[in-house]
C-alpha cells in the first residue's frame, strides 16, 4: 500500500490490510497483490470461467466492500 503510486497514509494502509485479513486468505492476498504489477491479470481472472477464479473474485469483491466501508 505504501509503495503504490497513490500511496495512502500508514493508518489507511493498516486499515486496508485489516480488511484483507478479515476477508481473504493468505493465498488470496498473494494473488491480489499481483494485480498491482499486472492489472490485466485481474481482468483475466474476473472474466475466467474457471470455478476457483469465480469463487476468488467473490471474496475479492467482499474485501473491496469491507475496505471501503471501514477505511473510507
């Protein structure tokens, strides 16, 4: 979070990490972190017909909603 081009404050980054810890497994977090370096990967997973990708994307969306609700 702090290394991102639009870095947030340490408090915001901590809040986002807490939301990730509540909603995503460690494996999910590693996969999601790859989206920052490869945004096309996120699109490919979102559009994938693979069942595991669909389940991951639902958890990832829940993470986004949780982070937005708690960290905004």
